[in-house]
C-alpha cells in the first residue's frame, strides 16, 4: 500500500543522500502505519525513522521512534527486532557521548542475537 511505498521511497532517498526527503517520507509512512494499527509494519517503520534521524545527525530525535519500535517488538515477541533496536539505540548513545549507556545497549543486543 501507500505506507509501504513511502517506506521504500524513504530508503531510496537515503541511498541518494537526500536525508531530509527520506525523513519526510519516513514520518509519513509511520503516520499511515499507525492509522492502520499494523504493528509489525509500524515497528519496522519506526526503527527506520530512528535510524534515519541518527544518520541525519540528530541522535536525540532518533531515540523516541527506536524506543517505541523496541516496545512494539517486545509485544510482538520479536527478539531480533528488539536486538536491532538496542543496537541502533546504542549507536545513538555513542553519538551523544553516553558511552556507558551505549555499551549496555550494545552488549544486550549481542546477547539477544545469540539466544
């Protein structure tokens, strides 16, 4: 549908280096998936939005969607999704200079991927 198309357009724009366009498409994608109450797709779209914000140089903006995505992945009992979110949150913490928090999140991510 439209939401999935917006997500793909966001990824294309990212690959083209147009992060502002990618963020706009990604936000619209999240809005549409939220309206559809499509939890697995919403979790993925939120994670993508968070990663795009980090990549665009705004790790603080990226944290809220990643935390929401992680919560949805926990509800969905998707340990790989949780681990990926912890990894991306760890990256945000590194960029914010919060190394102890980053280390904890990254160790959790590794632990979850092994289990």
